[in-house]
C-alpha cells in the first residue's frame, strides 16, 4: 500500500525509452522532538511493466534539494533555507501526514516540480494491478507430478 500512481511519464536514456507509471517513497531518518530536515527519501519509480526502474532511483536530502535550487539559479544564501523548509515540510506531511489527502496534496506539489503529475486521489489505492500470467505454473521439487 505504498505506491502512488502518476500520469504516464515518458523518458529516454542510453538503455532506451521507458514509461514511468508510479512511484514509492521510503524515508530513512529519526523521529525528533522538534521538526527537522534531517533524513533521506528514496524514491523508486515503476515502469509500465510494473517493475522498479533502478536507473531512475532518486535519493533526496536537504543537500540534494539545495544543489538543485542552486542549479536553477538560486544563490546559496537563498537555497539553503528554502531546501531546509522543503525537506521539513516533506517529512512533516509525507511521513507524519495523518490523512491520505494530506500526503496526496504534499506529494502532488513535490512531483509537479519534476514535471510529473499524480493520478487523481480516487485512483490512489496504494497498489499496482499485477500483470496476469496465464502460463502453467512451474513444478517445484516439493510438488508431485
């Protein structure tokens, strides 16, 4: 129940073309008394084949946000507090969000900055439909033939 569906997102790299259809987010950090920007988000993207595309994995920290902001033309003095605020907000509302609506709204704002869009909240059930496999099951050594 940890998958957010996105509008299909086309990409191309040295391995070829791909279509991303969903993402999942893991948080590695500490629960602290006061709000913090410490920690790391790992974002995995799922292709239209319903598998994680490891080449697109993102690791997001306050520092990576700050670097991205500076690459967009922000001065370091502006980028640092902005990155701090963005990471703190993400932690508070994605990790600490008490409702599906709160997490959805927060993530919608984040992914829009990367040119992506979440599918409507009504379609967010946390899972990807599995590809139907009509092949005969494999026989294992523990099964009788």
